[in-house]
C-alpha cells in the first residue's frame, strides 16, 4: 500500500554535524536518510518508529528510516542532503530554485518497524 | 618613465595658468621641471591646439560600498542596455545609474577624472567599501566616514567630553581608513530608528540627553579643526528635500559661521515653501550666505533629467521619498552608527517639482561668485549620473544652450525664475576650478588638481570644441600617474589607484574605553572591527595638523 | 606548544559568530570555545594533513593540476562556475574574474537558497537592518518559514530572541516572539505564538496581513489555515511595536510561490513602516553566500545567475542558474568552488556534473570532490586561510588563519588558473 504525501526538506543539526564528518560517514547517512512523519499518518500506513519506508518520485526512489514528528497530517520532513536529492526534480519555475519543499512523493512501507506495528490497515 | 605633453593650452588655476601655452613634463609619475627629463628618452605627446588640465577631482559621489551595492542589486533593469564588453585585459561591466566597479573606474577615466571621494560609508562596513575600491581602477580615492549619528560621539556630547569625541574620531578614521568626517542629517538618522526625524537644529535626539543636530555639528566641526584634518566636515544637512531646507541650511551655515565646512549637494537643501505644495527655489538666499562666508565650500548636486537612483545615509529622507514617489524602497539601519536607504527615481522636465530642482542647482552655480567654493557634482547617483558632467558643463558655459533647456521645463518652474536673467558663462579656467583645482584644495590634496612641479601626473587633454558637452565627454588623452589610461574617450589601460586615509594621533587611552563600549554597542568584536594593515592593498596615510 | 587564538570568526553559517576561541597545538586544533555544534565541526573535524592536488583521481603537483584545469577550460565552449559560498571574498573576486575572462556562466548557492529573496528585493525593495539593531531594539520578532533552532544555532543567543541590548536588558522577557510555519519546529516551541500555516498558503496569509494592516477585511476564517483572530492580533502588535523584525527562510523561498512569497512579505514590512519601525532579515545559510552576492553584484551588477558568454554580464534566473544549466546539459565543464552540488543538487542536475569535466576546490571529501576531474584541496577560509566574509546582515568580518598547513588558497589557485587560461 502506498500513499501520496507532501515532502519538505531542510537543515537539521545532525545533518550539519554529519556533513562535517563527511558525506560518506555513518553519522551523515543516519542523519539524512530519515523521514519524520505525523503519527496518525504512520499508524494509517502501519509503520512504527524505526520502520523503513520507500519514498518515490519520477526522479528516483530512496529508502529511509521513519520517525514520528510534530507535523500536520499529510506532510513529511526529510533533512537536506544526498538522499532527498534523489527525489527532487529539475523544475525550478524559472527561478533556479528546485522544489525542495512542497514535493509530492509516493510513500510505501518496506518494514513496519519494531513490535507494536500491525501492518497496513484494510 | 618620462613623458612630455608639448605645446598645449594649460588651464592650471592653482598655479595661475589660464590657457597659456606650456609644456608639461612628467617623470616617475610626478610633474617635474623640464630640465629633469631627458627629451630623447621621453614619450612625447603633441598637444598643440589642445586644452591641458589636471585630472578631474570628484568631491562627492556614491560609487562603492554597502549602500551602493544594494542599489546595484536592486536595479537589474537599469543595467540592461548599459553593458560594457571586456576588451583585451580590461574587464566587462554593466550599469546605468549605478555602474559596476570596473565600469565606474573606466567611465570616470574616460571623462578625464583621476581622483574620487566616496561620499559616505558607515565605519562598520568600511571594509566592504575598501574591497570594492580595489576593483575600481584608474582612480585615487578617499572615503568619507559617516559620524553624524554615531553613538559614541553622541555619548561624548551628552557627557560633555569633547576630548573623548576628538580621540574617538581620530581612532575611527584610522580604523576605517577614512579620509574625512561626513555628517548626514545629524540626529535625524538616529531618530529614524524610533520612526521619527529631526526638523530643527535644536530638536532632541532620542536617548541622548543634551544632544541636538546643532551640538553634533559644532562638536564635529571643532574635532575636525583640532585634529587638523585635510578636509573639513562634509555636511548633508537636516531637512533635505523639504520646503524648510533653505531656512535650516542657512541657520546651519550661520551656526558654523567662520568655521570651515563643506555643504554637499546644496541644491537638495535650498528649497522654500512654494504655492500648491511645490517647493520654491531659494538659491538666491542660500547663495547670498555662501558668498558672505569665505570659510565654506559647497557642491551643487545638479539634477539631470532622466533616471537616477537616490541613495543616502538619510534613512528618514529615503522613506519619505518612497512615500511620495512610490515604488521600491530599501532601508538599512546600521547598529550604533548610521542608516540609509535607496529609492529609484526619474526626474522629468515636465514635472514642476523636478524642474524647480533643476533650476535651483543652476542658479546656485551662477549666483555663488567664487568658483573656488562651488564644485560640480550631481551627487551621483542621487541627482543624476556622473557621466552627465559634460552636459552640466555645457549648461554653465553656454547661456544659449541653457536658455534653450530652460524653455523646455514645466512652466510653473519657469514662472518668476531668476535663471533666464543670469547671463554668466563659466570660462574654461573656471571649469578647471570647479572640477579640479577647487575640490583638490578643499580636500587638502596638495598633489592633485594642479600641474605644478611636484603634482601627481594626473592629466587630461581635451580638443577644444564649440560643443562643450562633446569636448568634456571625450578627452583626447588621460594620464594617471603619467601612464596613458584613456585615449579618445576610451580606456586603454588599467592602473591601480591609491586610497588616501587620515592618520591622526590620539590618546591611546581611548582604546580601552572604545573596547569596553563595543561589548554593548556592537555585535562584532572590537578586535575584528578595524581595517588592518595589509587588508587594503594600496593605501597611503595622509598626515594631519 | 599550545596557542590560543581569540575573537575567531566562524565561517559556517550566516551568523558569522566572531567570539570563538580556538586552542591550537602545533598544526592541530584541539579545542573550540563558544562555537555551536556546526562551528565545532568546522574546526574540530578539519583534517590538516598534507594534501596534493589530484587529476583524474591520481596525485598531481599543483602546477600540473592548474595546467590541466586550464586546458579543460580553454577547451570548453560553455563553462559553468558554481558555488562560492564558503570562500572568502578575495577568492570570490577571482572566481568572477575567471568567469569574465573565459565567458562562463557564474552562479552561487544563492540560487538554491535566497535567490528568490534577491528577486523579491529587486521587485519591491527591502527594509532591513544590521543584527545589532535587533539585539538592542527589537521587541517583536516574527520567524517565518525558518528554523534557526536547527540552522543558525547561536542566532537567538547572540542577536535575536535571548540577546540583551540597550533597550532589551531583560533579553527574552523584553520580547514577544511569533513563529509562522507549516509544522511545530524547535523554533516554534520557543515562541509566544505559533501560527501554523497550511502548506502552500503563506502567500494568502501574507496578503491577508497586508489587508489587515491597511484596515481592510480579508475574507474567510481560518485564512491559509490560521485563525483570523490570531492574524488580527499579530497585526495589532506589529502596528504598535517599538521595533519589529521578521526573519525569513526557505519556507518562503522554496515553496511554490518562491519569490512572490518573499515579495509579499517585503511589501508587508514596507507598508508596516507607516505605523511602526519594522525590518526583515533573510536568514542567509552559508557563511559567505552574502559575500558571493556582494562580489558578483559589484563586479557584474547582478547577484547570481550571471552569464559572461557574450563578453558582458547578463542576468537571467532560470537560464543561468546552475540547476537549470546542468539540467539542460548546457554546461560542458564546471568549476565548483566552496560548495557541494554533487550532494546538494537534485539528481537530474548532479547527474550532469558527473558527465562533464569538473574542477573542484574543496578541502574535504565532498561528493563533488569524489567525482572531480581536477581536485584542488585548498585551504579552508577561517581555518587555515584568512579572508573576508559577509555576515547575513552584510557586515564584513575578517576570518582568521588559526593553523598553518601550507595549503594554497582558492584565491591563489584561481589566480594561477586565470593566468594559465590567458596564455
């Protein structure tokens, strides 16, 4: 089961720290391959903290670890970096600025996560 | 390297030369006596029939630094159609009223100017000004440092400590590698940070007990005198652009009577209350006061019809312009020091207010009797672009042309005007005074603005033409430090210029006080504030006293 | 032998905090005081070990690498120079000179950050101030679409929310803070009032605020997801504050309305000045992206997205912005200075960088460096090279050289490259 949600990306402290350690460092990967989601959206999708999701656009797809966050329903947040750039497309609306925020992504559960998750609701 | 400019008609007012045929000899960048040069090894330029003048000296122009660059960024539309392609080693550039740095250097050079004064920089951002000046070739430079709304100085006034102000100003000029004290709407820019302004010389400055525009002016004038600075306090007075400006300008001049001072872009400060809210031209009454006080110098800030970009440190003025003219507005409040703003503008001959402003400037030129005390500027880019100087020269030298131009302005600005009765025509000698010799003398630049032995070999050679605009727009040759930098109105070489700054002594005890003050006054460290030796490549200290 | 360097400026983000103390032992940095976690990273993670240039992955001496880079640029018909944002202005000036001489497109990270802010400024102007004015005077702060809690870690302490100044001796207690954002961020949690705007509806809310300021009556409730009463209250506070400051970020520049969002905000701030002193601060991200704007503007007239291909500067976002150039495949060589588009650009643009020869200036193992045809591991400004940077409020601040590594600077190598392409 997959859903279309809206993605925004941005700076986080951990992403910056990871960047200083190097973009091939485990800290950077952990910091940037992370998607924060509204807990209700997570429950509906059947995924818990620590679970794995695939995020997909026509540009590509990336697997990420999910974490509950303070977000309105339908919105997900991913830190800026190499991972999310696998999803962002070429459109800049004539400004040079890509769509790093407000991107529609298809979200699919890969692993439901630690005990307590029941899989997709029917 | 040696150079001889032979047989030209030399206009060198400082040395009393009014078109006499003479040779100018140059060696190692300086004007020298003929017998110091080996003619066989010198480059010789035949200047027979040509007019030879010192290179132009710009006394007031906004060319570089934070505010100017914001003006460039603001106006991409004003750059298009005003591009300059790279040629050989020369750089490309763009800009109509706010040209990019290399282009500014080339344009001044192509007009025969060799020295410029950057009219206003807040010391906190002086480093930026100096960086841009490094990218503006073919000109020697100086930077005026805004102090009229400086917290430390206002504190010194409030506490009744004139020595504190004096030592601080000396420290500040060195820290910012500045050349002169600039005062912009004293007290008014500080009040703008509270949403208001000043209107009278004795209005209170908010937050500073006992501080008024008058006291700021008097204090800085005294400091200037005590330090023996090469220039005098350079004053953009209160009420610029307002119908009360002429009155308060005259009051300001009377306050500082006998104390040397320079009043900049005086045209903008010479208005009275006219009918139907259109300002009246008060040039005659202002000129009368100027004529009566030989200690003062002024520059006009002549309006040129067409595009302009107003940019000053006068924050509340710029907001007022935004409110009246509409359109884009940039404002920048600078902590503890200054402020400012930018508003693009178009001056139209069909607009009665603009036409009155145009008339006011010309009347000032024609009514101030002593050319050694009235200098040619357009307060670039506020009243017009500096590339319009040749047009202004023609208006001053050719009364027929002036009359014709006057006929084309809005009739309300013509009604009752004195201008058509003013028959005076500036001579070439007088033009050399108001664009070279006079500014150099007022600035205390004793090697500029003249062609006597010892002068820097900054020389402009013109073909004499009936059309004075064409003549001054396209010099035959321009030399900077004896190097040919422009020929037939086109730049041919780039040389770096020097930045003059003042190195005046101060009591080192002031440093401790300034350092302590920094903690609360600024968000940068005291240790990171001053421009240090080596940061600016070509600086030259000027001694004081 | 240990030395302590004081008043060190941090080059990482637009805050350019210049109160750091760095302890050095020989050529190693052992401690940094007062830096945030990002600043710590800049200094403590810096690898000072000797480096050589690389050509196609193989070690090469610097001169050979310069010759190879010059050959690439001479061969190229449509070179792109990109980045600039962590380089000092001295190097940025060289980058622009190079672009001018070879007829390149030159763009900075502004185009993927506050480029839309620059476009808004060009459209309507910008009432702004230096950071000290905020510390000293501001009693009302509105953070819109930015999250300094994660991006500008010492901003609150040094300049805004908690900073103590002449008229704000009680710091936080002397201020009212609003946050406007689509989600409750760490910054929002610190606010007195959090206005949660529906994603994509910032423009609508800004327009409604403008109407309210002018005494008008916007329709609907909520407006853009925000209860009308909250907007009315904000407007009352704005019209009666002593000194109100808006801070804006990617929440406005990166969403669908891009520069129109920012222009609407700037217009709101300008209109508020009829009633109260208000300013706006773009939260510039990189340490010297503001410098890149300044340098490119003073030399070309334009702040980013410049092409010198015709021999004079032309400005066109959308045409000469780096992402667009790369996505169109319109660059056949690239110089990447002080940035990592390989990591930070969308894949369609980053992919093209892998298909063309690239000349990369980077001291660290960035993604762009990993794919570089010619790599110059130059000194890091602020660590082993001094230079000038421009803080987010345009104040120019000198960077220190705290350790000596003997590495050439970007300025030096670019200078040599400029000479080499002329011959």
